[in-house]
C-alpha cells in the first residue's frame, strides 16, 4: 500500500490543535510518531484540516504514506487501527483505515465537512462536561431555540463569509457554500449542526456566538443575511469557546 486514509477521533483538550507546531503538543505530532512506530519507517502524514486548540474530532481524516521511495505499508488494512492505537495516547484513536489512490488528498479531495457545536444550556454547570461543551450558564427556551433556527437557516447557501472570519485572517477567497445549518435540543445540550464545502478560520465558532447573541436579543434573528452582506466582522456575534466544537465528518466522493 502506498497511501492509506485514516479516520481518527480525538479529545483535543491536551493539544494545540491538529497542525504541527514547534515545541507544542499537537495531534499531528502524535500521529507522526505513531505511524513511524507502527510501520517501521518515517511517514508523511497529511490532515484534512487544521483545528484550533481544544477543538475535538469525531471523524477527522488524514492520509499516511511512506516518506521514502521503496518503502511500503504492509500492515493489513483491518489491523492498522489496532497497530496505530497501541502507539497513540488514550485521547486519540484511529477508527478505520482504507487504501486510497496516490493523488488523493484528505483536504482537497473532500467535497463537504460537517461540524457540531455543543452548548450546555443549564444554569448549573456539570464538571463532567468541562472541556467538552460550552458551559453557557443559562437555559434556552423553545421560543429562543426557534429564533436561533430562523437565524441559522440564513447561513445556508453560497456567500462571502468575511463577517464570520477571525480578524487578521489572510484568506482572500471567503466564498463558501453552506449545505446545512440548524440548532437542535439534545437533553441538556443545544447543538448547532453545520456542513459546508469549507470553513474559514473561527467561522463555526463565530456562527455560534452570533446565534447566542440572537438568543440574548442583541441581534435580530432576521438580520443574519444583512450581516453576511456587510462583510464586517464587528456586525456578527462573539467567538464561542473552542471546547464545544467537534469536527464531525469529512465527505468524499465514493
């Protein structure tokens, strides 16, 4: 096998995101070490996306391939998750492995990504949710949830999302197509689900902050389209905390 696609889940609390960074613990660093140990040679590990410090993943995608000519991954596909997981820390796990063509790229071959953001909508904090959900400290009524959904629906479509991009980001092409955008109650949680062909830096977290600003009455639920059209970051809501964000799934053409 020349190139293998891995689906990976990780708890991002201990890491400065996925991407390699000098002298900092990252998911990519752990994946590189585990691949070299499991396969017996240095590997090129390529991720589908960067994730911020503290962000989690339920279905992150990355490819592993030998760095040097003449080397080949010989571990059977069904044994790769086991071989990798023995080498990985307990907060990272390989869920599955499949062989892909040499020209496959985990980022550029993807046609859609989905995220879920978890808000613990309760006046009483839960210590077991620490680092895994945004402790909002307030309840969200059904009427407020409906207003948030009215707002969330306006994200759907192809737009320039300058207003929902972190200040200082150097991305010039801010056009993205959002396929799904909705808010749903799940027990004590309110979850924001969103899928798109791609996301800008902090885009989902700013969307969440904007929806919570709608809940709080600081932004009109029908104003989202105008905020998008304005292309001004100051017109959108705050940037929600990283710990509630989960990269859910990467979609590829079969």
